[in-house]
């Protein structure tokens, strides 16, 4: 359940009612802004006080995001010449060919070479095609890494799905189905592992209780550092992809 609300302070925010949440919390999401997450039954009349209580944090994070934000207009003007997945030792060279067509086609031209042909002047269309390709590469590269990690820590999951998401790096259902963000391909290895371990631990604890974090700490002694780094991990995602 989502609801858009606006006030003079803070800036416009998205309200999310989360059945799994025990306490209200705030988060700032790239290209979405301030999100207020409240548990079921939480009175909305307390939201202004909640926001005022965290005014300093909101202003600080908002300023930080603004300093690093690339505008949607800039993103639409930029198409990549190369795409690199350092954690997976992959690098792709992109070539473009304008042709008489209303569509854009992506083909492989040998090892590490991609060709986008067709109406490449439509950058939004090119980015959509590249995003679909990214999901396919994620489906090849991420599941084996997750399976390997699960085996090493003695955990298991039922299925895994790749999605190119804006605000979540991963999720785990009550049936052990893990969803991973395809944009993980751009993150450093230790952060990819942190996200995967986080979701695997949810197969044991469907919450963020002390027991959950204790399980995470068993296999990631630096989890607090990695958790902090994840707040700014969107900086690793290339500009052509962030406005999708």
C-alpha cells in the first residue's frame, strides 16, 4: 500500500505500510526521495512528529543525494561505451549502428563485443534493450554465486529471480525464494556477498531481530561496515541505468 503525501517540511515523501515492520522508519531512495515506512496500525497523525524528530538527518541525507544525483535528462543523453562487472571479471565493449528501423536490436559480435543497431537515436529505447540484456547476464552470473555462498554457510533457498529494481538490492519470501537486483553486477565483491548473505539469513529469520543479525555476523564479521557502505552503494551503478 503506497500513498504520496506532501508537507512544507520535509520534502514530498512516499508512505509505505509494511505488515512486517514493527517500528516506523525513514529511508532515502535514489530517484524516489524520502520514504516513510510504518507498521500496520501506526497512526498517521504521528508522522509529522516523526519527521520533525529526524529533520537533521533528512536534511543531511537529502543534501548528500543532491550532491551526487545525476539528473534524468543527463542520464537519457548518455549511453555506455563499455560495461564492466569487476566482481565477475567481465568487460563488454559496446558498438552502435544507426539503421532505418523503429526498434533497437542487440547482438553479440564475438567475445566481449555488443552491437546495438537500429534507431539508436532513441536513447531511452537503447537503455531498455541494455537493461533486458543486463537481467540476462545477472541470471547467468548471480545464481551460481548465491548457490556457492549458500553451500559454504550451510543454508539453502528455494528459487532465485533477477530484477532490475530501484530501491531494493534483494528480498526473501517466507518460502525461501530470493530475489536479487541485477544491478548487483556493478558492486564490489564484498558488498555482493553481504547482500546475498543477508537474504540467505532471512531463510532462517524473516525479520531483522537480534538473532538475525547474529546469524549474519557469524559469516560476515564486518557486517556493520558493509551495511553502512550499502547505503551509498548506488554510486557504483552507471548513470545510464540509474534513471530507469
